[in-house]
């Protein structure tokens, strides 16, 4: 029996019925009582305590964390659903204040744990089970931990500091309305709707879309740039001046539990392979009849195949591709749909882009997309459902160890996209659509690997420049140089792209998040080659990676799959896959 799926907004009722509901009020009251109970356990913490008592205290901490995650995860999606809703904005601010207070009242545990000597810590954690890696990772931050009073001040100030500035950025940018004239008809669009035209087969429409995008952002570029400068200074004040990290990116690397040397290698190999994508852009220019691509044309389709997919059709395609790989995977994706945890509508005020929100191991994740029927919207749906599958495969872990570190968090999502594309290629009979799909694979690899790596390189430069007094204009100039290094002479960089950086939410929300995409894509290219070569025998190894969640460090989890992330040859192997695909496309288009 075929189901009929409609594009709708999600339901948050599995968390709470409403913001003013008794259930939410009772949950906040319960969190308060759990916190008081946990605070009363402080006197039991000692170097002589039994490991059993230690684990019991952790379990108390997990219970209150479980409750806190539910409350926060109700406020955050409510705000994402409509960033212009004042009630949602106010409630989000109240919950952030509540969470800061909670952190301050419970911080004594992590500070005590990090203060122990190694012998005592090893003795106490000997029966910690699934909590073991979480405890180990916490102690990684021992050299960067401040006194209890200092940590509390940082938590409080973040609410009205960095968190407030990122909320302001979201509120400003998600209210933007973009106007574009199409066939004499002026349309008012969200950013997601506007960017449909960035992949139009009409060059003028592509240019119009990008010019309008950056016209709107440039109007607020000074204030958006100042927000970014403030966030960068805040990051430096805390991570470098107070916590004594070696560099701004080192703080993120430790949170991801990946050595600085590995990320340096990833970015160096990415820079070296920019020429692979430059070859691709020269090929694309020739095929669409241009001497040289403009930056407007990066995602231009090679064939005039404006194929659209109804939402129901897209869901069926995604589920079918998952089912072909493994029926259990498809059932997990179905679980998100059956729970009404998918928000796919396009509407004003809704957060742009897409994400998956994992709350606690006992709850099905929530997924947000802005579905408009394009092939890449279908791929985005597969991508975000892949994140949900990753969480569900790891839901046997604790609240503290279910979610993987950022670089591994892109594994299931990117793999899900590749499974989908493979099926589309196998079933598509229209040559124009097939060629478009092949070119989209390289387009997407560029967007996920090269673009994100150069964002990370820009972040490194921007953090240094801001400390040296750089203005917003100076940063825009530096970003223009970054684009020229990325594209070489293969692409003409149009002037308005100097403001692209103020339109990238990740560099505002989570400094140095972006390299996780490049890490994940190159990893998946390696894993997918193994899958194509080995077939069924590969699947248990892959599912083991996903089911590990965040219960161990990335290097150890991947070592079980035969991946050495410290070896430059591993990263180069991913680029070699792309290089072969570009060569195949060159041969295909000259034959």
C-alpha cells in the first residue's frame, strides 16, 4: 500500500503541547527539583568514594540533563519554525537563561572530575560503562578549565553575549524578503525560494538571484559584520586569553576530539586539490557556452532539465533508496514521518536551510527542510533523514554519548545522499536528467568539500585579522582574496560576492564548524568506494560506525573501518575519486 505524504509543518507535541501548557510548567518545576537533588550530592564527591556511588551520581546528572534537553529542544525548534514570532523569541531567551543557571548549579561535578589525578579517575571510571568516553573527553579539557566562579561568570555572560548576538543575527537575516523579476512578474521570495534561480538554466536569472541576495545582505553588511567581529572577539577572549588554547580553531578541534595536525592536513590537502574543481568549472563553462564561468554560474545545470518532484514522490524515492540499501534504515526514516517530526513547508519567518535535531535517545529526532521540488531538495531530504537514522542507530547510548562529534555527524547524511543519487541514476531514462545528476554530484562535492574548507581558511584568517583591528571592509577584501585562491582563473569573481561571508550562518553560530562537512564528505567517498567494492560485507562495518554515536573518539571509531585520519593519503583518496569523476565527465562530453 502506497502512503501519501504531504508537505507540512512538524508537531512538537511529543515534547510539550504548547508553550503555556501545564506539562511544560511541570517539566520546568521537575528540572528545578532534580537540580536541587543533584546539588545535594556534592558532599558525596570524594577521592575515596566507591565507583558504584560515582556511577549513581552520574545517573542523577543524566536524568536532569534529559529533562533539560527536552525543554531546550522545545524552545529552539519553536523559534526555528518562526524566527519572527516574538513569543518564541522571548521564550527562547528565557530558556537560554534557565540553561545557563542550570549549568552554573551543576558545574561543580565536571570541575571536580577534571581536578582528580589520573589514578583516581581511572579507579572511579572502571565500571562507568557507556559513560566512560564522556568522562574521558571531559578530562581532555583539564588544561583549559577555569575556576568555578570564572566558569559561572562565562555561562551567565554568554546568555546576553554570544548567544544573544547569534539570535540577533538569525532574527535579522530570517526576516529578509528578496525580490526578483521573472518574465515581467516581480516575485517576493524567501532566501530558499530565491536560490532556486541560482540553478536556473537561464544565465540572466542566475545573475539576478545572486545580485538580489547580496544586495539585501550588503544593506546590513556593516551591522552583520560588526556582529561577526563581536562573536570573534568573544571567542578569542574566552578560548585564547582565558582558556589558553593554542589557536582559535584548536578549541573546536578539542570539542571534536581531533588533533590539530589532522585538521591542518585536511585543509592543506583541500587547498592543493582546488585545481581539480577548477578543471571541472572549465569543463562546465565549455558545455554551457561560456569562455569562463562567472561566480553566478557555479551551480548552473549543464542540460536544460528542469525536472521537479512532488513532495510525496520525493519521500517515496528517498525511502526506496534507503530500503534498497537496508530495510531497517528505511524503517528508521519512516519513523520520523510517522511521528510528524518533519517540517518541510516553505514559509516566511521560518529558518532557512535544513537541520536535524536530536533531543534524547528515547525520542525520534526532528527534521527541518524547506522543500521546493528541486532534485537537490530531494537530496537534502535524504541528507537530513540520514542524520536522524544516525541518531536512531545510536539510541542505545546515554544522553551524553548518543550524538557523534561534528566530523562524524555528517557520515550517515552524506552516505544517504549518495545512495539516493545512485538509485536516481539507475532508474532515470532521460539523458539530460542523467547528465544533470552526474554534474550535480561534482557540484555537491564542491559545495561540501572545497567551499567549506575555504570557509574554514577564511575563518582562521578573519579571527587573526579582527584581533589586529580589521574593519568590516578589510574582511570583505580578505574574503575576495579567498575566492580568488579557491577558483583561480577558472571562474570570474563578481564584485557582490565579497559579502558572501556575512550570509553564512555557521561561521556566526559555531566557529569552525564548517570543516566538519569536508571531513564527512571525504570520509564518505572512501566508505562508499568500499561499499561498491564489497557489497553486503561492508554494511555491518558501516552500521557499526553509526551505532557508535559519540561513545568513542573519531579516530578510534574510524580505525575499525580501516581509516587512518592522520594520513594525508586518506584525504587525497577522496579527492582522487572526484578527479576520476571529472575525468569521466570530460571523456563523456568529448565522445
